C-alpha cells in the first residue's frame, strides 16, 4: 500500500513540476503558501478577538492550543519519518520557493492551517466555508509548488482537523 501511495505521489509531483500553470494560479499558490506561514492565522485571531466578544476568546484559545499541539506533533513525525521533499527529488519548473525544513511528511503548513481554522469556524459557523477555503488553498499550494507530496498534505489535513475538532470540543464547543 505504501509503495502504491509513493508511486502516485511521484507521478503527480512529476506532472505538477512540469505544468505550465496560468499566471493567476501561480500567484494564488504562492500567496496561499505564504499566508500559511502564519500571518493569516494571526490576523484571523486578532479579528476574532476584536469582534467576537467572549466567544471569540474561547475560539482563539482553542485554535491556539490545537496549533501548538500540531506544531509539536509535526516536528516529531517529520523527524521520525525523514521523508525527502519533492523539491529535493526534482527541481520545480516555475516555483522557486525554499522549504522551511528538510523533511516532507506530514505537511506542517497544512496541519497548522486546519488547527487554526476549524475551531474558529465551528464557533462562527458562517465563516467556516471561507476559512476552509483558506486552509485548503494552503494545502493545495504545498503540493502544486513542489514542497510536499499529496500524501503529506492528506495526512496533515486529517491531523489538523482531528486536533482542531478536539480543541473545539475540549473548549466546550457543541455541534
């Protein structure tokens, strides 16, 4: 099963690395990956704190708790797995971004994105579609830009959603 996933990951990586993406997609992917560096989640947190009253504090605290646990978990998993990044295997044809560390699995940007947006989106349901779009954009950008394999991002999505949901429930949130 692992060999099948790795084969699919490499085929997709090779195709994306040679895809002449339209300019708007290139800009969206670079912007999304840079937003996933943390400034977007901080901005969302500040907005929720300013506009969200008491519920806003709880939402931001639960998101922050999930992000901290997610950061610790992805660092341990990356060290344990030691999976090489796609950009170390094959140079990307148009994306020249440098990865923040050596290892690929799982995607820390993706874990952080879902840890940050899920609790806030569950407290403020009307914002959930937009927040999930932001998190998915970050996740997709990591693959399109050759910084992660698809399986890295899928694992990061599951981990981030699990941690984000757990933080929401533990903070007293109810669906």
